[in-house]
């Protein structure tokens, strides 16, 4: 730029700048928390585009959450001053869904496939376990789904497992049967579970080099944030994508390959790969994350350039010193120390309550004080190790009229009425999925009972048609009464209309590989667009009268449900506005991938509550880490596990390093769990923080029992800003929850029925009948 100011490089230190401009085939950025890794990654992408070294469509940037992806896209827009359409900035899961939607037909799936969440997977496993009488061997949906997930993350499928198992062990044989049957049922339902998304994409690339070639050619630059938490399947995906396209694959590519795409050996060279991570922040070993991926990067990618960053720009020195002290106790790491030019800042504030309520009261009062001193609620976050810790906190926040939200709490999309409406949309996209079809048929009640459902399902299976076609042909099923036949045919008719609307021109969310941006736009314009999602949903809601039926009950809880459905309509409209022409499949994809940390809502006016895991990558001016006790952090379950304590220590390190200016560490001396009150001991991690860094408001030693803190208990009643306003807080909290979902603690969350249970029982029933 002419004025000599370069927005992409000027705000960076020399090492950061080196990472932005490096142009080798592989770059590894290893650095502690808050040292600007994510910032460097973002600037590097912007730099590649600005210098015309890549089109946006040639970039694949992988983030850990959808929220982080949205933030990165927004920053890129700001840095480049233009939109970044065509660029893939997404999680591993989202990127894989986009690929699978486009390529599904290659391996016997249909593009409208359903993505089973963990409740759906467990519902399916429950039935399989029952069919095989496997529960007598101790198999449960929970333990089998965990084991299958682990295997899938290692890219082991049922037949691989069968070939290596110990066949003389009956438990292993039965597990293999469960696993095999689970794979078959998923395929029959045209569904993938969460782990499949990545594993199947890897299989697809390996089995179809011509398909892999399309994506290898397209993505010239692959950048991965939070690389320390990749598992084997994700690692393999990256490896596949960064391989070169061999000469024999070139002929299949469209548009035809041009000379300048090739290297000296006549291949399209592999993409450049940038990975960014901090092995001290690896906290997903339980999901198969493998720290070796980052440790061994230099060996895997031999020509890799390495950049280390040490200056921290996020936190004050006191906070960093505490973080360094804690993580320094992990013996299995390379020593690196963070420093800042910011100065010491305030001391860490410590507080020990006599109970979790006393602890929560302290948190609420401090938040009020911070707020009075001018800090926005949105600048404050409260972390905890387990979700069960939120109740006491929420009670006190409500009492103090502090607006808050729970990230990753009961989700909007988990509510029964939302699942009902979503079942319609899912069955429209995938008329082979028994789970959504069954749920759709059963709600609202229309006189089609389990018996009729079983007849339809049997017909579907016998004729090899979709569930919708089976309904259309209800006249051919003599066992159905005439009234039911009419109902079912009418329903099928409505679904057919909705399907025609929804699927319009087919898949539009993946563009063909392009050389020039203009090609991309032309290609997109030439595809027919599906109808807006809101129109499809409106048709469903109107024809089923779901909202009217809830309103007619004149029950406040049903009113809230009706409002939620209206909110879903608003979400759909917003989606249509943001992604015109994307349509139902893209909408379903987005909904099914909304991850724990993902809250689409504006968070400026509310305190954020979340688990330590959810906090990764985020930063807040003020942070409370609560429940810093033995048994919570480190968690009881980690104590006996190999490396478990070290992983918990990294989690504590992640928590501490989220804070910019103010860090509070709180605990209780007694804690009630499952109705028992037990004495709680301060966490060993607390003792690893040098005493001089903490200013105790009440140290563990000062809390001797109820007597000593009676006056505090009385004080708890003096919740600032109370006096009739707690009702307003409920309303506010409910609003925030209703508007996008993962907000917390309102009454309506408690009344949501266990959805999968219902789906399961009706499924069980028709399967049961089928056997008779
Ligand atoms: P984490 O390990 O927690 O993911 P990170 O290494 O990705 O952290 P960033 O989130 O990129 O760190 O940066 C931390 C903070 O420091 C951000 O607010 C960022 O804008 C700021 N920052 C990074 N580099 C600089 C710099 N050179 N000058 C000023 N601020 C910076
Ligand atoms: Mg980061």
C-alpha cells in the first residue's frame, strides 16, 4: 500500500511476520497460549490472497469449532476488505460433510444423508444390543458407542476389527457382531455418525483416487489450527489431501489441467500445509487426539519450516507466571516459558467458600463489582470442569439478576418440539432414515399407531422403496384401515410437495475446482437453486398445525414450545438470508454440526458459562475458574489413568491462559454431589501456583465450617440488584436461550422429554412386531 502501512504485517513481531510470509511446502508454528498463533494463521491466509498467490477457493482452513471458523472468516473479511466466498474455513467435520454430500453416490449413499448425533447412534445401538441379547455380556449403548468411536478414530472398521480380534473370546465376537450390524444399519438408513464423517472421507479418497485428485488439485494451501488435538483419522485426511496428483489421474480432471499447474515430474504438487498448535493445550486424548501428530510433524513433513513464538499478547505477567508454574509440573514436555510486555497486572484472586453455594455467591458478587466498575458482562467468563457444577452458579446469577448464558448446555436443537420439526426436514432430505421418519409420523398425533407404522415399515423394506414411497402406496397395504390409509397418503402428498421444493437444483454448496474466480461464479450461477428453507419449514408447520395445536392447549409450557418453533422459523429465515440458495441440505448440515462452543448469538451482554474444554482458543478480560478441588480438577476419573493427571494439568493451563486481566480461582471446602455432602480438598494444581501470585479473599485454611462464615451466608441474601428483578433475569435468560439455543437454565429446559427414548421405543415396537 502506498502510505507504507501494511495491515497484514505491521502489527506483528518478527517471528510472527516470518510465519506469515514463509512459502515452503510445510510450516509448523508451535507456541504457548496467547502468542498469536490463530492471528498469524489468519494473517497468513490474507497475505496469500492479497499477494495473488492463491484464490480464496484454493484455501482450506481448519478450525476447532464452527464459532472459531465464523470468527476467522469475519477477520479475513476485515483484513482483505472483501468477502471471502468460495474459501473453506471450517471444522474437519463440516469440510468432510461438504465433500461427502457431493460424492455420496460414489459409495452407495445418497446426498441427502442424515448425520446421526450421539443420541441417534445410541438409540440404534440399543436396539442392536437387544436384538443380539448382548446386554447379558455387559454391552451397553454407552460403552459400545465409546468403543466404536475410538476404533473409527483410528480408521478401524468392523471387518478390520474382525480380522484382528481374538476369536476365542466370546465377548469380542459379540462386539464384532454389534459393530458390523451397526455399520449395516447406518448404511441402510443412509446415515453417517459423527466419526464416520472423517473416516469415510478418508476411505473415499483412498478408494477413489480420481475423487481425491479433485480436492488435492483444488486446495493449494491447507492450514490447521489447534493441531495438537487432531486424532489419527484427521491426521490421515490431511495426509491424503497434501499428496501430489499423479500423472495417471490428470486426464480425469475438469477443467483440463494446464501446464503451469504441474511440477517437473508432470504431477500436480501437493498442497502447502501449515499447522499451528501447542502440545501443552492438548486436552482431547479421550477422543483419540494424538499429541504425537504435532511432536512428529517435522519427521512426517521433512522439509518443514518451524516457527516458535514466545511473547504472549493476551495476559498479564502474573497470570502467565501462574500458567507457567502449573504446566512446568508436567515432565513429558519441552520447556517453554511465556512472557509478556504488559506488566504484572493484578494478583490472582483466590476464594474458598464453605459450600458450592457460598462459592457461587462470591462469583456473583464479584461479577457485580466488575460490572459496576465498567466491565461489560460479555467480557466475563466462568469455567468449570463438569456440567453438573452449573446449577449452584446459575441459581446465584439468577438471584443477582446477572444475564448469562451456558455455552454447550441444553441445546435448542435438543428440545422435543424442535426435534419434531427437524424430523420432518430430515425425512424430506433422506426418506430412507427410519429414525426421523418414525418421529415425523408420530408427531403430532394423527392416529397412526405403532401397528400401522410397523406395516408401513415392513412394506418399505419388502418393496425396497423409500419410507415416503411406502406411504404413497398405502392403498396396497390391506392391513391398514381405510382412515389410516387416507391420513398416510395425505401426509405423503405433503412431503412430496415439500421435497420438490426443498431439493430444487440439487447440491450447490460445493463448487467445482476452479482456476479463476470468474469460473466459480459462472458455475454457481448455472445451478438451479433450491427453495428457501423457511418456505419448506412453513409448509410443514402450516400443514401439520404444530404451532396452533400447542397454542390451543393454553398451557404456558406449550406456549414456550410454540415460541421455540417460531424461533426455528426465524433461524431458518436468517440462514436463507445469509446463504441465499444454499437450501435444506446445507441447513441440516449446519444444524447437525453446531458444536458445544458454538453459539450463533451475540454474546456482548451476557456472562458466559462453560466447561474448561469448551474454553479452548477463547479469551476474556475476566475469568473465574471454579471448583478447583481434588476430584474435580484433576477429575476423579483421570487419577487412575495413565497420563490422566498430565492431561488434567493441561486443562488447567488452558483455563488459566484464557484470562486477559483478571483471574479468579475459587473452590469450596464442602461440596454436595448426588445428595451427599463431602469434604473437598484444594486441587494439587492450586498448590503449584506460587503463593505470592495469589491474593486470598478467603484461603482454604480460613474456612473451618459453617460457623465461621455465617455472616456471609446472611450476606448471600443481599444479592445486588435483586428486589423484584429476578423475574426479569429469568425472562432475559430465557430470551437468550430461545433466540439461539444453547442458553442456560430456564424452566423449559427441564421439561424437554428424552427424545431419543421415544424414537427408540416406537422403533423397537415395529421391529418387534416384524419378527412375530
Ligand atoms: P491459544 O493458544 O489460546 O489459541 P493463540 O496463540 O492462538 O492462543 P491468539 O488468540 O492468536 O493466540 O492471540 C492472543 C491475543 O493476542 C489476541 O487478542 C491477539 O489479537 C493478540 N495478539 C497476537 N499477536 C499480537 C501482536 N503482535 N500485537 C498485538 N496483539 C497481538
Ligand atoms: Mg488460538
